[in-house]
């Protein structure tokens, strides 16, 4: 069964690269959002298997996105993988308080990031 993944990032280039890699190499269906608010609106109608989420975004950061997602029982169980350049020990402590599947550090290798995300989510490829 094909996986359906929501990619939320305010950088067009990241959205584009991840969408191409996920679709062309992993065979996953993708839905994209360029803001957290748009991403939240796309969670319910798209029956998602996972969300790949940038942490640093304007308006609402990835942490608040996860908190809002997890406060809604109809979508709270969607696994979230954070994309972040912030991987200091204090940031990791902050992320540990969230129920996230894992973290992918930016910059990432476009040719292997889908393997990394599949491993985090326990998906066979």
C-alpha cells in the first residue's frame, strides 16, 4: 500500500526536493504545505500516514503545530518527523517532550533522506 505523506516547510526548494524524492524514489504520495496553518488544514481530509515538518517557520513553528495536532484526537496519532537545523542538546530536550517519531537534521542528503525517514517510521522500502 502506498504511503501518503504531508510535507510542511516554508522553503519552496525543500518542499520541491522532498516531494520529488518521496514520489520518484520511495513511491509515496505527497501533499505539501508552505505554512503550519496550511499544513493543519490538510491533515484531516488527506488520511495521512506521516507528516514531515520543518521546526522553524513564521506564524506558527513546528512545535506549536505538533501540540495542536496532538490536541485533536482525530489526527493525534499521525507520526511526525521533524526537519531541523537545531540539534543542540537543549533543542533535543525540547523535542523529547513531544510525541514525535524522530528528527532529521538539516542539511540532509536528498538521495538518502527517504531511507532515513522510512527507518524512523518503521516502513519497509
